[in-house]
C-alpha cells in the first residue's frame, strides 16, 4: 500500500501550491510507477537512509580516493542486500573463467599492445580494483597469419593483494569532471566493440540522463515556489514561480521530463522485445528490430542527454546564487550528466546512424517499391510522405494550438521535409564529384543532423500523445498529462520554426505567434500543478540531499543549518598566522622617490 | 620587442595548419594587444612561471582550504610585485577608516540584523579573512525616525588573530561549483546596492567570461587539429578539424571570441569616458552616458557569459572523453564561468533594464518628438526605424552573403521590429486591464528579452564591422577579420531566423538556405586559420595548463606524462585490504532453498 500522501508531505511554504494542484499526486505515482515499483523504491530508500554509509553532508569536499572507497563499500552493500543471487552467479563465473584461463595460459596466447596509442582509457573500475578484463585483440598465429578479432579473459591483478601482475601496466587516469566514485583505468589493450550490442547501453543512458533532469527540476521548482522576490506592491513579495519568465525557463523542462519518462520506458520495452526475439529465434523480424532499436538508441541518447544538460543548466541559473552553491547539488548533477553526451558514442556522431537508417528506408522504397513499415512503427508514417508534405498548418487560435495533435502533425511534415532535403543534398554532393565519405560529411549540418533529431522528437511526442489519449489512462490524470504533452510538443517544435517557414508549412506572422502564446498559456496553466508534478518524480529528502529542494520548502532553515554544520565554518583558516604576520609596516612600501 | 614567433612555437602536428594560415600571427598579436600589453603579459607570465607557488599539476584534487591558502599567497605576491603603490594606498586607507571608526563607535551606532533572512551571503573574502566590511543599513535615531540607507565601516575580526569580534557572526558558506579560491561569507547584515555603480562590474564580467571562452577554444581547436579519427580510406585518418561538423561546432565560437575581444574593449572605453565625464563635471552628457552604459552592461554580461557558457560546453563535448578529464581544464573553465550568468544580476532579469531603455527612447520620440541619438551611438539607427522596417533581405547568392554588411542590415531590421512589437504587446497588456507590474512581466518572453539580446548582438556586430572596414586596420589582417565578422554576424543571426520570416524580412526557401550555406563556407575557409587564430589568443602552456591544449599539439605525450605523474596512479587504493578480505565463500550466498 502506498503510505505516502499529500497529507504526509511536510507542511510549509509549498502547501499553497499543493492544494491548488488539479490532480491526485497519489494517482499519478500509481500510474507512472505502479504499486510494485513504488514499494520497491521505498524499500531501497529506507535501506539507504538506515545506513550511515549513505549519509552525506550536502556539498562536502570529498577527496577522490575517499569517493571511490565509499563507492566500493556501497556497491558491496548493494550487491549483498539487493541481489545476492546475482553476486553468487558472478562469483561462480569468475571462478569458471579463472579455471579456464589457468589452462589457457599454458596453451592459447601472448597479449601485446603495439604502441602507446593502443592503450585503452575509460575502462570502468579498472584503474584501481578490477582483477580481470575481457580484452579484444587480433589473433596472430606463429605463421604471422591474422585470424581477426578474438576476445580473451586476461588476469590483471593478484586478487589477494590487488598488485598488478608482471607485464601489466594498469592505473588511474585522473580526476574527471564528475562520476568520481567510478575509477577508470588503462590496461594498454585496444578494445574493439560490437556496435549492435551497444543499443541497450544507449537506451539505458537515455534513462540515466532523465534521472538527473528529474532531480534538478525537483530542486529548482520547489525553490521557485518557496523563494519570494519583488511583487506588485512594495510590501508584498511573490514566489518567483509566479513570474512568466521563470515559468518559461522551467516548466517546459518539466513537460520534457514527463515525455521522457514515458519514452524511455517504452524504448526499453522495445529493446527487451528485440532481445527476446533473438533468444527465441522465432519468426519475429529480429534483424529489422535490431536496426530500428539501433536508430532509436543513437538518437534517444542525444535527445535525453542534451535535454538534461540544458535543463540542469537552466535549473542552476534559475536558482541564482543558491544554485551555484555545491551543497544544493545542481553542479554535481550537471557534471554527472555530462558524460552521457559522450560515452557509447559522441551525440553528434551517433545521429548519423539514425539519419542513415531513415535514408535507407526512403532509398528502398524508391528503388524497390518497399512498403515503409518497421517492427516498432517509428517510421510507418513515412509511407504517406507525399500527402504529408502537402499538408499545412491550420490552427487559427491559441485554443486550437493547446493540443498535442498540432505539434504532432507539424513534426510529421518536418521529418518528411528534412528526409527529402537530406536525400537531395546527398545526391547534389555526389553529383558534384565528391566521394561517398566527403558527400556524407557535407550533409550533416542542417540536414542529416536535424533530420535525426526531428525523428526522435517526433517518436517521443507520438508515444506521449498516445498515452494521453489512451482510454486506459486514468481520466483524472488525462487533463494534466494532455497539457504536458502539448507543451512538450510545441516547445520542442519551436526550435524548428525557421524550417517550418522555409518549407512553407508555415507562412505569415500568425503561426509563430500562436505557438508562442500557446506555450506561455500552458506554462501558466501548469504552474499550480508544478510542485505536485515534481513531488511525483522526487525521491525522499535524504536521497535528494539538497537544502533548497526539501519537500517542506523551508529553504532558509535548511540552508542555514547546512552552512552552520559545514566543516570548520566558523574556524579561522589553518594558515591564519601567515595572514596576520609579515604585514608591511605602514609606509614601508611607499615608492622610494 | 616581440620575441615569440611562429618559428618559436614548438614543432609538432599543428605545424601543417600554422603553415597554411592566411595571415601573420605576429601582426595579429600586435594589432590586438599592442606592443606594451603584449610585453606586460609576457612579463606576468614569466613571473608566474618562475614561482613554484603557481605550478599546478593539471587536474589535481586540491581541498578547498588549500585552494584558499594558495589564492591568498598568490594574491600577496601579486600585490607585492605588481602594485606596491596601490597596496600602500590601501593600507593607509584602512588606517584612516580605523581612526575614523574608533571615534564613531563611541558616538554615532548599533548595527542590528532584524532576522535570519537579512543575512548577507556571497561577500567576497568575508568568509575567512576580511577584517572590515562596509555595511549598508537603515539609520534609526533614538526617536525611532528612519533616516534611510547609510553606509558604515564595521570591524569584523581582530586583525591580529582573525577571530570574529563579539556580536559578529561571520563564516564560510560552503563549497561552490567553481571559484573556490575565493571565500564568500555572511556577516548577517543586509546590503543595499547602488545600481548605477554596478555598470563597471558588468562590463568587466563580460570580459572575464571572454577569457574563459578563449582558453577553452585554445584547448578544443588545438586538440581538433592534432586528433585524427577515421578518413576517406581505411588506412588514412584525418584531423577531426577537417570534418564539417567539427568546424561548425567550434569555429563560430572562435569568431564570437574575436567579436567579443573587440567589443569588450570598446565598452570598457565607453565606461572610462563616462567616469571621466563625471569627474570633470564638464558639459558632456554624463546622465545620458550613465543610462546608456547601464543598458549596455545589462545586456553585454548576458551576451558574454552565455556565449562563453555554451562555447565551453561545446568545446568540452567536441573533445570527447578527453574533454571530460579534469586535467584538461574544460570543467574548471565551465565552473568558473558559471557565476558570470548570476552575479551582479541574473542575466534574464538584467535584460529587462536594457529593453526598458530602448522602449523609453521610442516613447520619448513618439510623445515629445525627441531625436534618437545617444552618447555612444548604440541607438542612433532607431531614428530611421520607419525606413528600416520597410527594407527586405536582398542577397541572391552565397557570395553575396559572405559579408558582414548582410547580417548587419538584418540586425537593424530585427531590432526595429522587436522594439515595435514589444511596445505593441505592452500596450495590449495594459489595455486588457493589467497593472504596470503584470503588464511588464507578461512582455518579457519572446518580446523584451529578444529585443535586448538583438540590440546587444547588433552593437557587438556593428563595432566589429567598423573595425574590419577601418583603413587603420592592417591590410594583411583585414581579410581574415572580415571572414570572422561575417561568420559571427550570420551565426548569431541564425538564432533569429523565425522572427525574420515572421515579420516578412525573409520569405521563401532561399534566405535561410543562403545564410546556412554561407556559415558552412566561412567555417571551411577559416579552418586553416583556426590554429593561428587561437595561437594569438592563447597564453603560454604553463598558464593554459591543459595537456591536450599544448602549443606543440603532442596530445598523447602530454596526456601520458600527466597521467603517470598523477598522485598514486599505480598504487593500490589505501582500502585494498577491505576489498580483498571478507569475500563471500563460493556458494555461501546461494539462496537457502
């Protein structure tokens, strides 16, 4: 049973907003997480809260080695408490590998790194603790014949002493901007990577980025609802959330968080379906699924990580100086989110995979008359490309626009338009004598890159739109979800306005004006729901660990108490004597003239 | 005499680009900095390089207290070596205050903070070391009459012991995201601030942001010229700077850095002119100057700090995983730049001051027939508003567009259009019954905010355009400067494309396409100059302190050497025993079924 209710949330400056919310907080939690997941989360939160190991002073300055130790200790506890069975499997697995390797070394192999650049950076946990690694290497037999890439399980450190084995150079690569609990190392071995297998990783990274965004929004929206500044009269100050500008800075990201909450779950299910298909080897089109999930993952990661990056930065700025204090956690969230833009492929580079997928469908249709229809249906609408390209924006009033069907229709046109333009541009480049490598490079900016982003935004919006219009979605939640969906669609679309005009989907002054007014209208309609909407996404105060983001909204009390309990707050600096001594005697430094 | 030349720069992978540069590196340094400033900079760099206090291991993990101590020690050296005379004045000043205060305390005053929220956060150096503060407070006489805001010099700590004096609560407010060398404190006194006096600060912050951007660009462009990845054939890898996408990500920010280099100097001169006018009390229009420099500073700070924020983030991502390593410094630059968006006024809030200034000119003209002409000429073109609003985009080819006159004309139209729209919107809001406070709030997003940004971008572009067309600018530098100026103008303009269509300055498919193609053309033309252009902006390797940003471009050698010399790189973690002991016995954790 859910044992947390609005009535259970601590009382304070946020009450006024919670009372104005248009929906039941409890119903939304039940709808989004489900009873089981909610209870499991509460169990994990309680477990962590009851263990002093997880109690951190907000903003404390922890040296890297200490961070890694804490990370190691908490992983051990996590493994012991949460997944005993898996740890058991893992231990058995390691033994099996060790046994196998014990035999192999006497046969099978010498692992060599040809030069310094073959060193591998960024291997998780390898810098300080891993005892074995899987190394991908070209296999040469004594007759100098290369048998291609093979994988080898290589012992790196003595598991009893953690000292590196002879011939192995492995160490720490230094401090990163964030994620410093995780060590990364360098075993001087070049890894190859099987690209297909990475889709699950990218889908999961999309979700990790969303988690950072949700935490940042919880901090910034609670702060904005509690913090008062200026007002219509000299004596009255109003919460900064009441300002149009503050709403416009934050509430679209809240809508994006809800859109991505639904989207990341749905693509995870797609990936699972693909994996099951592979395992069962049934008649399902696993090759088609694999290609489509690859196209989805290569663009969902950029969408999720960039939305989080920009959203966290906006939250940081929207909290002013308080957002710049480390204790309020927005800096850590930004740093921890940052690698999501880079690992498992640079965002900009990955987008090329997605656009190639879309272009290949168009090509197959034009050359072979193939019907455009994919296992997860993200490209099906392209079959009607010619009709869609003839459509135009028809909304006449702001009321017409406050409906996700409007941006959804615009996105369908946008993807069709960018796909056609990208294909034309590619043909043009080839016709001008460029080889394939150069032709593709010259089509990225403004064409293929925009195409891939528009495709994934459309997919995310489409699935959110389906959720909000689905009869299975509780009627009491549909109104607020519909507003969030319309806002997400219009706000995302607003970054493509020039293209809508360029291709004549829009013309004249009205369309841009209507969309902008609809965005502001929706922000204003959602501001009374904003606190309740982040209550749904927020973990407990202990986990959030941000004085200005506490559920009771008592920002100054929490700030004050955290500041006063910081290390050596009121103490003189240890170097005070140096500061006070050796002061120049008055006049002694006067230029000797 | 300049003693550093291309020939003096260390040889390496960057040579190929330096040789292709279209201009003389030395001439550009002489033009931008001038001989005196160049020599002074070299002197400062040498002084710092010769003092072990300033030698920092890239990316090392320095605790906050140590950072503050290093900051204190380097400030002392700085003061002793560079400005002995000023330090002398300062000491005398303190004595004078102390003497005055010694008398005052027995007369004039009790300083009280009414409540907790009256505590002052963010006072530089107050957290740990300042001995006196200037406190702004309401003066109440015993008859309970309030005499308004007065300033008081208040002793806080005993200068001999650095212990806080009785009745004073002052301490450290905790770790910030960056700038942790500077301590910030809280003397429980509310500060008032004289808004006008802050213009100098904002102008200076614009320049500080630029310095961060220049350092980040130096790292990212040298890295991109040295780092090779993929290529037209399987065997040949090409520098990533050769990719259109990489050029488009970085080179517009390089153009922005050159535009801001010129702009920040010019507005600093405007501010100095204003101050001299105030001191001389001559016939110059100091009130008009004050209002205009306020409007400039309130928008130049957002322009500079946001351009740097986005540029540094792009540099970080463009360097991939290497950009995420703390040793390469992009994270520190981002964190150190971040408060520029917030202090001396939140960027979004400050922009309202600028738009109000512009609206007041329009109002004065319409009501009183005033001619629009300001001391620093940033608004003079608004006098021709009606003719400008009739103008249209006339470029027909990409060649037509590769000229800063094209975006400059578009910007003049844009400012006039947004000014008129903002005024209309404001009148509309008032007519619908909103009070002035609400009417102004409802005009910020899409209207006043965009107006202020377009105004300052226009001013920056106008002044860069004048520099590149000025006959005093060396002929050998004008071609590259003209390209930078055109690129900056077109790239900035591209964020306003929807508005250009909306107001019919643009129509049809062509204008957006021409501008986009012109941007890519300029990026491609400037890529061979990019390394030389950052050589001009870069400090010495010692000061830059980024392994992947070194002048010799030997990124892997520097990375390797920095990694290997890091603290405890190859050592086991101190907690290794805990890791190795207490391992569960195989099978012991198997579920007891």
